[in-house]
C-alpha cells in the first residue's frame, strides 16, 4: 500500500510586481498557480518543465523557503499524523525542517567559501541537539564516506573541490539530519555529463540505503525518465500532466509534454524522431493567456481552449493512473 | 580523399597555449580538422577540454595572455587560401574576414548583446563595415534578417533594445547578426546551452535551414551528445586539448573506437530507453590542466589503461573518414563490434 508523505492542495505562490515611486503593487507573478500533488513514501517524483514554469518555486514552497500565498501543504508522518505546514509558526516548523531537506542547483554558490566543510555542515547538527563535537565529526565523516569522499575532506574549504565534489557535499548537507524527503532542485544540471552520471548513481544508491523520497526537479526529461517513478510536467505554474514515467513517454496525453519530449535531442542515431517545433516563447506568468495557458503555442488548439481553463482530470493508461489537463483528450475520464 | 574545393576551413596541428602566473596551460595541443562546405562539424567535449578556445583561435579572439604556438588555419576565400594564424589579430585583413566570412554565435545571448544599443543597430554594424549598402538598404536588410529568424513584427522589433527580447529571441538576433553578411563559416559556441529545449528546437531548425540554403559550413561546439546525433555530419571528440576521435556522425556514434567517446555515450541517460537502462559514470574527474598525465590524457580515467599509455598515442586512420588517438583501439573496437 502506498502511503503519502506530502499532500499539496491548491498551492499558490504569487509574487507581487511593484512599480512607480511608491512601489505600488501593479500585478502578480503567478509563479505557482494552484497545484495539487501527492508525494508517496519511497518514490522518486520528477517535476519537469521549462525555465520559468514554477518548478523551483514549488519545491521551495514545500519547504517554506518561500511562503505559499494560498493552499495547503500537509506532511503525513509514519504513524499517520497529518500536519499542515503552511500555518505553522516559524519555531513550530523546526522539527519538520529536519525531515524535509533540499539539494540546491548551483554547487558553487550554495557553500559558504569562508567556512570549512565541517564548519558549514555542523550547524544543523548543533541546532538539532548533537552536543559533542566528536559526534558531529563522526556523523559528517561517515556521510562523506557514503558519498565516496574522504573523511579528511571535512577540514577543507569549498574552493578546493570540483563541481561534482561540491554537489556531493550539498547532498551530505541534506542527508546529515536523516531526512525523509529530499527536494533535488536541478541537482545535476550544472555538472558535466561524466560527473552527472556519478551523482545520479549516488542518489539512487542513497535512496535504497536510507529509504528516501525524492522530489526531483529538472528540465532534462531524459534524466527524469531514468530516475523517476512518476513525473509531473509543469507549464506556467500548473501541472499539465502527471503519470508514471513510462507512460509519459509511451502514452503521452498532453500536447505540451509531447512537444517537450520530441524537442529533446537523443544521443542515438536509430531513435531520431520528428521534432515538434513550438511557436514563440513561454508567455509571461504575470499575465497568462486566457483559457488553457498553453493554447497560443499549441498546434492542436481549438476554440474551447481559448476560453475555458482545463482542469487536471484522471485517466487510465496501461492500467495506471494518468492525470492530464487538456480539453482534447479522447480517453474516458475516471472519477 | 575529399575534394579539396569542398573544404572551407582546414586546421592543422593547431596549438594554443595560455600563460598565467609563469605557468603554461596547453589548452589546445595539436588539433587538426577540416570543415566542409554545407556540412556541420560538431566539436564535443566536457568543460575545459579546449573546444571554445579552438573556436576563439579560428576567430583570432584570444585573450592577450594566450597565443597561437604552432600549426596553421587555412581558410579558403574565393580561390585564395588565407593562413589565418599569420594575420595580425586586429589587422585589416583579419577584420575583413571576421564577421563577414567567418561569423560566430556566442554561448550566452544575455551577455553577448550590448544592452545600450538597439538590436537593429548591432546587426547593422556588421553590414556597415562589410558591405556597400546605404543606410536605407541596411535597415531593410536588418528587418528581413529578423523576419527570416522568425521574430514577430520585425519592423518594430528592430528598434528595440535587447532587454525587451526573450532568451530565445536574443539568440535568434545573434544568429541574424552572424548571418548578416552570408558567412562561409558559422561558428556556434554552445548556442543553445542557456535555452530551453523547445526554444533549442527552434534554433536548430533555423540553423538547418541556413545550412541548406546558403551552403554555410557550421562548426557547432557542444557538450551534448544528443545535439551531436541530431545535427552533426562530422564529429570531433575533444579531451584535454586533443581530438581523441573524429569521423562522420555514423562512425563516431555507432562505432565509437575511443574509450572516452564510448564512456561519454554511456554516461547519459537516453530518452526512450526507460528506467532499466544502465548508465556508467566515468571514474574520477578531468585532470588539472597544469598537472597533466604524461602520456594519453585520458589514461588515468580509462578502464583500458596499460603501460603503453604513458606515451601520447598517434592519430590512427581507421578508414577514410574515421580517425582515433588511442593505443588500444583495435582491441577496443573488436570487443564492442
């Protein structure tokens, strides 16, 4: 039986746009605009989409690194206690910070250059009550070994490490409080391909060893296919398709996902497909188009797409649940 | 071999070294390749392998701390052959070639455009120096270039500043700028790395069209094997300043003979192969350029390393088009045939 770890209901993050002398609010960037999502324990959920679609903001909103404007983020503990995270006071949030961690995108800017690795990494351990320095050194040393680095490295400074090593230190930082869920925000995007593979393998191995759940945010769909159990595709702050990773490639329902998949260059001469080239750019999230947000670029758009906003409906492909928000899907809807 | 007239640019044994803090970085260390008219050559490799320096060398855009040490770059202009490496960096002849005969698209369209000039002005600069068109004709040409690049309302957009363009549009403006004088060679240095895949698809479509219509030779620099598979006619794989394997796309992607090429291909997940595909990371990381391995540069990370790898391997011609720089390529090729 699959058990949820997080339940997101109607999560919205709107950033005010200010202008003029008095910084009057003239509009809102609808970065995340109503996302419902369940994350199950032990799964790898991919969150894919182009830049500016709100995937990073959603990841941060879950950890309350940005405050959601609206909606609920519920954490469900192992003994089925539900806690609504968005309404908690800052102090009350602390025990949950331990369970929910994040690995940041840029390994070069996410470590403080004036601290040694141990200096940076010991703070969370101190805060969560590990008093003796020996113990802290032991925990960090063990984790460094777990990510194939040497124990002695903890007394070095960030500039002494390569990009791949720093990203592994970022993973150690996320792991040191024994979290249940890790949000990986473009964790491998800044790395060279040969290093990227090392980090991907490491993430999978750690997941098995430590029973982790990942929310894997990326723009690279070939990585999500390899890594993820389920994939959510976002466009302009909304989820447009959510399904098992295999179904996304074999039974694509949403025209946006289809175009996205066809646009990815495949390193295999036998698998070359016709690119579906979308017109224009992603519209501004300040002023999204009426109706389906994708309709100005959609090759299949009809009149209904221009007026009505499609909702995320449940279908079934290959016997698996498959959610998509498009008016033009022929499959029977499942309640 | 190839018909000599078909070759737009020929680089032989090129060496470009950087000198900083009394140390020497052999960024490009003996690179040879030919670029054919109307074909795309992809130079692929990880960061720091010297692919961008190769491009900058051809354009003579190297920083002052570096210089071309050896080798020749032969560019065929009409019926003359010009040795680019002998020209003065900012001399008249080089400036005539740069921008008109050989043009370049840079990686980051956000920083490559000057924010205080309109896009139209920046495109027209090229036309002003390299053609005899008058002001009005230049403006018309700018508009038609932007139109060709698929930028909506070009008459209006031509007077706008780069900040009002999106990332994809800026890159298209950059291509318009590069294509303004119908160059014979277009060097694209990671033109889509900063862009989303849907925009990347648009740019590729455009470059394909240009290649077919104008018979332009394209040098595409990338780190993405997927891009190589989609666009390349010829491929050169670089590692630490050397070309380790070169050949047609078919040669290199279907029958990789260098362990590094093979490892690169195996280290990326390929779309459509599902969850059960095996990816193999390359062990270790690229060596410090100031502290290189003595022989074959890839040896410390290679599973096929033997004592003979302490000597830099020579280039071996496998067939007419396919060449490799490895001591063990025969055994390697046998195993994966």
